[in-house]
C-alpha cells in the first residue's frame, strides 16, 4: 500500500484530535440531547469503525483493545452486533478520556501496519473509513456547539477570528435569480466496480450517490446567494413564525410544540439579536447566511418570499459547473461568512448546508454496499430531506457535487440554511 494513503490516514485522524485540543474531559463526556453524541464517543466510535471493519477482518492475529468497546461504540450496525443505547451515550463516564485516546493510538498503530504491509486491503474501503471520520469531525463540532449553547455562561468552544462579525458589511451581495434552461442532465456518479490493490481512477462516492443517471430538468431560476440573516429578520418582523398559512402542517405543530420564534442559536438581548456560535456569543451579522434552521422553517420562509426551495438535482447541476471553493473547516472561521459582492453564483460550496425539497431516497438502480457497510446509507431513506453543498465546519475533502447529506425536517442543530429557487 502506498505511503500516500498512510499519510492521508494519519492526517485525518490527527485533525480529529486537534478539534478537541483545549477542551476538558468534562466537555467531552456530556451529551446535550439524544440526537447528539459526546465528543469522547465520537473519538471512540471512529476508532471502532477501523477496528471493526479492517483490523478484525484483515489481521488474523489482531487482539481487540477492549472487547466491550465492540458494543459501547457501535452506532447502528445491526449486522455487526449489539449497541449501547444512543440516548445513554452521555452516561459513559468510563472508559476515561485517557483510555479512549489510548484506544485511538492502539488502532492507529495497527492500521498503519496493515496499510503498509497488506497487499489485499482495498483503497476504496479505507477511503470509506476516512470519509466516515471526516463526517464525524463535523458532527463532533455541531454536537459540542449544541452542548455549549445550553451553558448559561455561553463559553466559546473554539477561538476564532471575529473581525468580520465586528465590522458591519454595508455593501451586501445583491440577490438576483439566474436562469437555467431546460435540460437533460446527468447527476450522481458511478463508483469503482473492482478496486482491490490499486487506487481507482473513479472519485470516491457513497452508495447513495450512485448510479449516475439522467434527469430531465424544466427551466428554473436560482438565487445567486444564500438567504441572509437580514432577510430572515424581515421574515420574523413580518410575523413569519406566527402565520400558519406559511407552514406545512407538521412544521406548524413542531414550531408550536418547541416555541420556535428565531433560528436555533439566536438570543434577543438589550443590544439586539445575538447568535451563539463555536466562537461564543456574537452580534448577528446581518450579511451572513442564516444558519441552524430546520426544513420546516426554510420551507415557510420560501413560501413567505414567494419562491421555493431547490430540488437537489438543480443544485447539483450548478455545483458541477463550479470548482469546490468556499468556507470549510480548514478556514477555522467557525461561522458562515457573507457572500462576496461580485457577479456570479456564490456559496455553492461551504458556509451552510442547503435544504432542498428532495426526499432522501434511492436513485434508479441503487445497489447498497455489500455486508455491514450496506447499513451506512440505504436504511435511512425515509422521512428525511437532502441537503447539498457543505458548511463552514465540513472538511473540504468530504465535499463534492454529488454528495447527499440528509436530515429529518425538524432538525436544526446542523449548519443548515437555504437558497431560493423559482
């Protein structure tokens, strides 16, 4: 196996540890809600993934670090075995953080040996594990953000550059709608068919992105940028959260039950609206994209604005025409940033995940991965919507035009926003 794959493996694994530098053991053990997981659990689960799917299957003489971890840190793989209940992950005071870090070191040492010595290891299979790790880097941050938001001290999770927040942007990127003609467009992608010892020339993708297929698209118009906090505030001031006719029935019931009146981390203070983020509590930057809103809220806003949410294939068509550039985890900004005041389409990648009105479902000809990895995506294809584009805490290497993120319509703790279409 090439040293390049070993270097990539170690780089991605070290990046996960850098995200928790400066945090205490107490910070990493708490769980704020059933949908979230403790940071310590993320550190262990991503390690369990490599142990369960590679070391235990490919190394004849490998001894598990702790056999009990096979249950504690299995997320949802029923074909692998029993799992500790997700809502109770925050009760796992033991193993200690030191033991979890020792677990990571143990697995990393054996994975490097495996990648160096084993001629039968599949590059594409290892890449699944690395992309899984990067997904959990984002989840780790969004879960920490939700946890810290519940602390009345409102402590920052990360240090960040707040100069953009302190300096009002007077020259907002003016919205306009670009016309896209009727077309027959290929979306999705085709994964490697047989990848054993050599790197595949086909870019990585999950099974839910496959196969590539043609979609007929009627003409449509798409906004050149994401909806901003300033525009969302106008929706709020106009009673958007109080007009039932704007809302889907389930959305209205969800809003009423949870008393939604603003995006998740907005707090109304004497000085005006402030927003809690990974870098602490800051005044709402009116020019930045609105963030941490549910599908229900995004849909209600689009209806209020006289527009609609895009379909996933519309955003994918646009994304295919553009380089993967934007605000990602590597920029360490910790918040979505305002669009540039220039012509063209902006924020196609990065800043916030964009809600679409496309249900997360199988493409024609969908074939799940074989074995336990077949549980990765396909079994979640019900009652969820697709989001596209990545966010300011998404690792750049995870993002591609065909990538399909998915969440339930009521969930809002991810970095999710919207773009309007018509």
